């Protein structure tokens, strides 16, 4: 089995340079790091992670707590996190909170007990004492997608507010005036941000948002189905339903089809969080797309910066509207992506 000296010889560098390259040290040039990684792959070298952690008091392991592993958005996010972490020489342990604060705390506690070097988390609520204690104790942490207002932790997220305004402008341009929303949990920043942005955008066009057109969901399909059934029971149902995440959109679509109604002829449907299967529905679903892979990679780099003593800052990236045909768009108007406006944040 190849050792670190074999890697150094093959790459034409010192053993110390190999060690620094594998640990992501900034003093190693890009050219030397490339030679080292090539030698590692060729020789099949595997560093002894246990021994290294004893020497450095690091485990080279990150924790990731996501809100719902069944949500395709978070599945893609987890994949991009794992890939970027591996590139930087870290492993990832993933915990699924299933949108439950108590399960989130269980995973945070377990990960801290395992001596992870840092924690990526998409909070399910306003922040438990356990999580806040971890922040105060100096645990390197980065919030991704969601965040806790007032907590001094870097946040990597998409600008959902601007994208929701773009969606309302799009729907208004199509002639729709009766617009309803299936909101996410108010305890989450994304849940509150999206419904607030929807209400603000409607007000810009002088469109009211009656209480009957605001349904409370929980980012799961069953809630999207239930709320949509309530909308359809109204004496004057909405012209378009906006689901504030993809699973609630799936539930909404089920409810519409269960009534024998057609999208968009009888009612339109739009969603936050574009996913691959939206293009395969009939009609394809208009959605707001987040740059999920970019979010995951950026969050990992920010966390590694914190772990390795470099400054890390919050990052907000644009989301974009992908106009398809589920809101009555003409077939020739199908465009992807919809031009994103400058972020408001």
C-alpha cells in the first residue's frame, strides 16, 4: 500500500507539501496541489484519518443537517455539499430533520458529540437553545438556505424575495388577478419571506390577498393537497395557486387533478424550488429556480474558511423565474431561464 512518501516522490514535492495539500493549506500552489492529487489518485493513497485527527485535533468531517431529505431540493443540496467537501479533503455526515425541530436538535447533538469540525444547517425553526449554545461556544457554523435572524453566523442563500416579485409580475402580465399562496411554516425564514414577498408584490399591482387565498402549509405534499382543496371549495377559486415549495406544488397538482380540473385551463399552478420533473408534467410547471449546486458549494467553502481560521461572509445569490406553461403562458413564450433582476439584498 502506497504511503505519503510515495506520493511525495511521485509528485516531486516534499512530504510536508503533500500533507499541506491534502489539508487544503493556502500556502500550497495550485500547480503543486494538482500534482499531489494526481499522484494520490494514481497510487490509490489513503491518508489515515484517525491518526491525523489525533495529531491535529481535527476529524476532517463536516456535519450537514437538512430540513427534509425527501425534498428533491435538499437532496440536490446535500449532493453538492458532499462533492465540494470531498474536493477540499473533508467528509460529510448528514442528518435529516424532517422539518421537526426536536429531530434537528438530535442530529446537532449527535454531530457535536462526534467531534465534527464544523456544521452546515438549514434551520427548521427560530433556533433552539442547543444550536445557539453551539454558536456561543465557537463551533464553526454556516446557515444554508434558511437562517436565524440576529444570530452571528454566515448565511448562504438565494434571493427568494426578488424572484417572487418577478413571478407576480409575470402572472400579472398574463392577466391573472386572483392569486393564492400555499405558504411554508412561518417559523422558518424562507416560509415567512416568500409569503411576505408575495403580499408585497401583489400590493404593488393593487391586487388584494384575501385571507381565504392564503393557506398554511408545512413544506410537505399533504399540506399542499389540503390547502388546494380548500381553495377549490371557495365560491370564487383563485386563478393561480403559488406553492412556496416543490412538494406542496406536487400536493396541489394532485388535488387539482382529483377534481377533474385541468392546468392551466381551469386553474394555474406555480412553484418555488424548480426540480427536474417539473419539465415532464403536462403542462410543464412554471417555477422559481434556486442555484442549488452553487449554494451547497459556496456554503462548504465558507464553513471551511471558518474552520481553518479565515474570514467567512454571508452570500446571497440570485434565484430566477423559469416560465413554462402551467399559468396559461402561450407555447411560443416558453423561455428558460427568465432574466433575473438585481438582488434587493
